C-alpha cells in the first residue's frame, strides 16, 4: 500500500463511520442482519448494536455460516443474537404469502428465509433492520467478479503469457462472458459495461441490476411488516467513493472489496474478514429439500415453475 492508497483507506473508513452514525439516528429499536461476513460484521461493530439477527441453515458448510456469525457476535460482545432457523414444513405456506407481495418469480433461493427474518423482527417489536449491502456491488465482492478478473486481467500479470497477450484478445466481450456468469441477458449488460474497465463495468451491473432484485425483495418485506431498512454503505457519498476507487483496491490477490476488508480488519475478527469460503445468502437449499435434484442443486427451473404456479393461482 502506497501513501495515496493509505489515504483512500482512511477516507473510506471516515465515510463509512459517519454514514453509519447518521443512518441509525432515529432508527428506534434496531437489529443488524449478521451473515457471518465482514460487511455485516463491520455494521454490527460501528452501530454498537445490542441486537443482531442471523439465519441458521444446518445443511453443511456450503449453506451455513452460523458459526462465523456467532463468533463475530461473541467477539463484539453483542447482548442479543437472534437466530432464525427455517423449518421446511413452513416453506409452501410462506412462499404463498411472500410471492404475491413480490409480484414476480425470483431466481434467488433466499426469499423464504428473508421473509422469516422480517416476520420475526415484527413479532419482537423491532423498528429497523440494518443491512451490510453495498460493497459487494460497488467493489466487486462477488465470486463471479473474481472469476472475470482472473480470466481477463490476471494473464497480463503472469510472465508466462508476456509474449502471448494476443491470445486473450480472442476472448468474448465482457458482457458476453458476464452474461454467462450472472444470468443477465447480454443486451442488458452491454450498455452498462461497454466503454468501462472490467471492474467498473461489473460494478455498474451489480449496482443497477442485482441491488434492484434482492434489495427490492427486502424493501417489499420491510414495508409489509413495518420494518425500516437501513443500508449505511449505500449512502450516496459512500457508494460513489467505493465505485470510484482504483481497480487494484477493489480486487487484490483474489480478494474482492479489498480496501473495505482492510477497514473492517480494525473492527471485526480477522478470521471473519479474511475468509475465502463464503457462500453469501441466506441461500436456502430449495432443490435439496424439495427433491428437485434432476438438474443439480442450484438449477432454477423447477423453483421458477413452482413460483409461477403460485402466482397464477393467486392472480
């Protein structure tokens, strides 16, 4: 880290601290959605919250990050760590309540547990819920972003390929490849990515498309249950600063949102900040528990068809 990079790190920390303090002013009784990752952990630390809430999915390492969330809560001395453990016998009941609110099918496997989170908060008299959303989109924190960076940017840094850079000119356009990784149509991605560096292009995609999808569902549930959604990282000044950071401070040595991790490392246990295997979520194992495994654990066809059936029956 050179002097200029360290100054950007200081500015980022100051912006996040200030935005978080402003965001929770007047929040009433609030909880922090603690996933077990560094972004939500930093929110828990900076808000000084007495309440966190975590979804527990006891279906193996791929799905369950409860132990990491528990470790963060313990290290931060949080008094009340609320646990939501989805019970599959409620899956159909909840989906038939949640989907008409959303009004459309979603490819995300998180809709069931997220509804339960808001239901629980409402039952326990909470006013607000603080999310750690923001850095994954603005600073390329998703694994698909790391994969794209590896394919398009890493070869230029590897001596073996020094005289063979022309090989990589044959790769598809950014938006063609990112369409395969993200599932978004090429024609939707092209105007967002064309003319941008790879990382800025991916950032625009995630900030425009991914946020409106997953974040929009949380907004709907929050409104339905009377829970205010607070996202300090997405305060305009923080969001813009994150997006405008140099590429090498977003992805470094296969760490996404690198500079934010450095900030978080001063507040959150290091084993949480510098953890490679993180699923994100909560990702409920729908196919596994519904017996829809013909095309694999994460295929969306049966899941989407099921949602369409619900929406048609309630229209």
